[in-house]
């Protein structure tokens, strides 16, 4: 009996040892949810607290009330999340207290304005409330950034898909937050413009300024002047074949931008930067002779013929056709670097062109040289000066602002995305100096031009000129990582501005850009995580 009991004990010990060896290792802890204040642009107010919400295979996206625009935002969100999560994420108008809830109106939403939102996250649901659909859409961008970067991939990824608990209440600092894309120096097609629109939307930019004409190319079809595109759109910098948008193309860009809550502002630059038009129609030249097409990068040599009536017939036709395709309120008439136009002629030209813009229901925007003429009531001047800009030129702008002309700020040595980061940058220009990531972020629009009255700044814009940028990858390399900083200056309260904290938030965007396939510049100023 003793021998039998000893044998049983040994067997039990052996079995226990085998069981211990076979036990699986403890599961690794899931990564912590992204804190609510770690998104870009920085939210106006954050109150963290409570357990996170976790997306699962039973999560639905609810749109109580079922308005068409809210359903469209819900469908957009579902389209973003389904590939990486692998979840069905059905969109439903049925009410419920669980899942992702997108709700228009209700509790104190009126004070959020046209673009603000409130995001509330807890263990049962994450709810985005807004007064208007644009606010819902911006709230969705915050929700998106609170999920792990792998959510941006188009193939199924391992979870967990957590959104930190708490509340974000957010409204923009400025109503105009823009990026400009120059498609005249080098032409970029509809699909690339759409991709850029999606990248802008992620950071709550609400305006796309398209630079549609310049010396090197005319990019928009005008039925009454067809040679503008057949001839003037046939080339680009360096002599490539160029290209242009048909009216259907342009309408598709406008439609797609609107689906991402961006408004398109088209620009026809004049009276200078007009060689493509002058080459297309001899009558636009004072001597009646059309110059050859131009594929270089020098500026300031071209001008429409200011005394000729044909010039204003041309402008009227172009503005009329462009305005008819453009639902937004603004139409940009350029006006910079008109060195071949005398001052008197420049003033006379702007005095005639601004009323044409108004005739077709649009508000004129011009580069800041418009301030040296007679800005029309309600007109907007876009300041692109920099540290080397003369005090007299700055005073023209501040004097115009004091008389009611509102300003868009695009200082070239801060917000021009085509300026080199440093001397080793292979792309871009440096006439305004090098623009590092910190320099592009570290300025305050409200105090940048002393003498501008309170409320005189309409917003900010990040232009991307393309003299040296000929491929989609070039655009992304120059825009990222500087573009999000300009977006934050336009959206976030001045009190949140802090480079040390911002660079940490910016670094966390790197894996998201990797997942999106954005080829960005890994600036040494930013503590990027190691690439996997």
C-alpha cells in the first residue's frame, strides 16, 4: 500500500509538472489608448476620465435622426475603419446607447458653431455631437486619430481598437484654414488632387486654393477661350506635356472637396503671371503679338494689356465661367509680382476686375499687393511677405486691414511648403530662407503683423508651389511634416501653442503616415519613433 501511494504521488507530481510546462505565457497587455489631447490640431478643451471604448465585431455606427449628410459622414467613417478592423460596422438610423453615435443637434450644440464638435467616450459608446455636418466630420477626424495608426491600413490588422475615455469639446480659432496647390508650374491630375484633399481633411483644413494659371500653364477649360488649354495648357516647367482640367474634372474636384468639407477657391493670376494666356491669344498683348510658351521659372516678365478692352472681355468670360462652377464665395485674382505692369496700370486693372468678380456673385481675394491698389469692400488680401519684406509694403497691408480688408496669412518664410527645410533638402527653393518644422509652427497669426486690428485675420494658408515638384511623392515630402503645424495654427487656441509638446504629438503621427503611404521628411527636430 505504501509503495502504491508513493507511485501515485510521483505520478501526480509529474502530471503537475507537465501541466505547468504546457501553460501558455500570460497575454501581453494591450497598448494604452491614445490620450485625448494627443491629436493634431490640439483640441480646445479636453476632460479625460473613465474607461475607454473598444470597437468590436458587434459595433454599429448609429445616426439617430438619419439626416442625409450625417449618414454620409457615417458612411465615410465606416469606409475608413472597416478594412483594418475587419468589422462590419453597419450604419443604422436606429437609436441606441452603444457603439459609435454621430448626432446632429441637441444638448448645447449651438455654441459649437458651424465646425465645432463634442466627442464623449466611455465603455459603452463613443458619441460625436455637432450643430452642423462639418462639425461631425471634424469630430470623426479626431476619433480617427485616437485609434491606433494601423487603422489607416487597407488590410486587416490585429486590434485592440480603443478610444480613451473622457470628453473633447472643440471649436476652431479661425474660420479660414487653407492649403494651396500650384498645378500650373507642374500639372497634377484629379486623382492626386483628391489624395491631397484627403490628407488636408485629416487635419481639419477646410479650404483648397487651386492656383490654376501662370506663365507656364493654363489648367482650367474655358469654353469661350478654348486655346487657353489646347495651347496654353500644353506644357509646364522643364517642357513636359502639361495638362488641364475639363469642366467635368473641375466639378469632380469641387464635389470631392465638399464631401470632405473643404471649399475650393480657384485662382486666375493676373495681370502678371499670364504668359500662358498671352501665348494663346495675341489680342491680349499690347503689340498684338503672341509670345512663345514658357517653361522656365523666372517671374515678373508678363502682363495683360491693361488699356485694351479685349482684356476685360477676356476677364469677364473667364470669371463668369469659373464662378458658375464654383459654389464657394471666394475667387482669387492673383495680383502678385506684376513687375511689368506700371503702378497706375495695376491700380486701374484691379479697379476694373474686382467689380467683375462681384458681378458674378463672388468675393475677390488677391495676393497682398492688392492692398497697394483700392481693395473693394469685402475683398480679402493674402499676405505672403517674409522677414525681408519692406516696412512700407507691410504698412500698405496693415493700413488696408485697418480700413476693413481682411487678411489671409501665408508668410513665405513660415508657411510656404515649397521652401527647403535646410541646405541639404533635395527639393524646393530657398529665396525666403530655410523653413524648418519648428519655424513653420512657431509664430502667432494674431500678432504676426503688428497694427492689424482684432478680427482682421480671416485665417491662415499653407501654399505649395511646384517649380521643383513634379511628382506626387514630391508634394508629400514637402508638405509633411509642416502642413499639420499650419493646420494647428488655424484651428487650435493660442494658449495651446507649445513647440516642445507639439513635436511629441507630431512624432506620433509618423506611424500613421507610414500606414497611409505618405512619404514624409523625417526631420531631426522631431523625436520620431523607430520605424518597424
